[in-house]
C-alpha cells in the first residue's frame, strides 16, 4: 500500500513533468508522444495567462491526466531534448575556446584547430588572428573576433 504522502510526491512530480511540457517550444512539443486529451490540455495551458489562477489549475489538471497514463515515454523524450540541448551547449563552448585560443595564441592554436578539423584554412585563420590583434590595439569593435566565431561554427559544426 502506498502512503498518502508518497502519492502526493508522485503527483507533484507528474505536475512538474506537465509544466516542462507547457514550457517547451512548439517544435520540441511536437516530438513528445502524447495522446490528444493531454496535448489539448497542454495547448490550453500555454494560452492561459501565467499570472492567473487558471494557469495553476490547468497545471494541476495536466498532472491529474498524467496520473492515469504511463508517462515514461514522455519523460524519455524530455530527457533526450535536455541531452540534445547540453550537447549543443558543449559544442558552442568548444567553438568559443577555439576562437579565444586562436585570437590569443596564434599559430600553435591554429595548428591545434586544424588538427581537430582539417576543413579549416590555415591562411584564413591567420588573417583572423592578425585582424583581431589590430582591432585590439585600436580598441575597435571586435568584428573579426565575431567573424572568426562564425567561420569556426560553419566549418566545425558541419563535420558532426
């Protein structure tokens, strides 16, 4: 027999999963396996003003709907989306580190970047390094710094 407090904790967890669904973008929401009744409830919750009491009640209703369903496929889909987001962030952090290294250290960082991604052009990277140095000495806006990031993003993310 499950205790009343355990039921309340489980209910709160299911309501949190429902709130995650409400907060997803339209594109991500389409990837979540839901039946029509639950999908309609989530859509309605997204339309309700979040500051009103109706939104809280709608979230409770979504939690109630989820109690009568197997939510493991929904939780798996949410976990995949979270993992995808984390992987994307990790790739952008790698791009930022590579850009900063090229801007600061020059040739040895350029060689390391080319070893990592052979599609990069050494001459172009050196041009970016020189332009960034000139911008920094003149206290100019970091145009080349941004262009280097875009160049790395184009070439390093395409290889994945």
